């Protein structure tokens, strides 16, 4: 990774990537494929196809991904667990290994 840019806020701002030819969903202001999945799923819990499907993380800009709350745009259903699933999915794309799970060998937290 060369850079990680963290932009937070209630409504997504794409100012940092405004020069990129990104296709955004007109309803949720999310990346197009993810926005369509959010609209089609009727699932407001944040988990489901939008969190688990790695292909929905792809944007029209090569090697540019939008993860976390910003990826859900204005959709109210984002959960932290969905963000973790997106990270898993992204690393399986980058590593070109569908079975890659970075959390499989991570130490488990015991309280």
C-alpha cells in the first residue's frame, strides 16, 4: 500500500477522488455496482450481498476501491462487520486468491 486515505463524515464526500471517472449510484451515492446491490437486497442490516461479494468492490477506476461507511454512500445500513467483510474480500481480489482470509490466523481476542 502506498497510501491509505481516511475520509470520514455523515454523507460521503468524493472530493478527494473527484478527478477519477467513478460511476456512482444515483440513489445511494455509492459505487454503482454496490449501490445496485444495496437497492436490490432490501436488507438494511448492512450485512448480506453488499458486504460479502468481492466483485461489488470493483470500481470503474482500476485498482481504486471504496471501503467502509463511504462505500455504502447514503444507505443507512452500514455495520462495522460489513467493513471487515469488505477488507477480506478486497485482499482476496488483490492477492488473486479467492480462499485468502487474513483473519483466519489472526489472534483471537479473549475478554
